[in-house]
C-alpha cells in the first residue's frame, strides 16, 4: 500500500513545483531534513549557471542537490558541495535549479513517506 502524500508548504500552486528532502550535511548551511523545491521538468541543463544550486538525478539513480560545472568528458558534469568531496565527470539524467529552500523538521512518520536527496 502506498503512503499518503505529505503536504509541505508551497511557494506557489504550479503543478510542476516539486519538493524533496535534503539528507546529510554536504550542503553547508542547508540542513538535513530541509525541503528544496524545483520545477520538475526533467531536463538536462542547457546552460549551467555555476551560481545556482540544482536538484539532479545522476545516471546511477541517485537524487542529489549540488552545484554543477561542466565535466572534462563530453556530456558529464562535476558535482560540487560545500563540505563533501567533488564528484568528477558524472553523467546525469536531468537537473533543475532549486527555486526555494524551506527549513523543515520532519516527524519520523514523515521521513518514512518521502523520497529523499543527499
């Protein structure tokens, strides 16, 4: 049986607006459990803005929140964090810029319901 959806606060009613939960401490001031919002268009970045934070899906299936820069190999990206290691030449399925970050404290039940990003 599927879990009921969690109703998180939203900055607007656009149906493409999606939230994911940050897990871990690689993003500096963005804390474990906070929500990051992006428009779920599932597009590869056409022009990387090195100043923007992205939610992405790596080709190995991981969902991550990272800064991006062009990788050395064609079609790859370097994934940067504030405190974690840089991942070089990573293939990604899609990336979307983070448009809103919401500090959030989830209950244990809410943690169990959400798909998370690291």
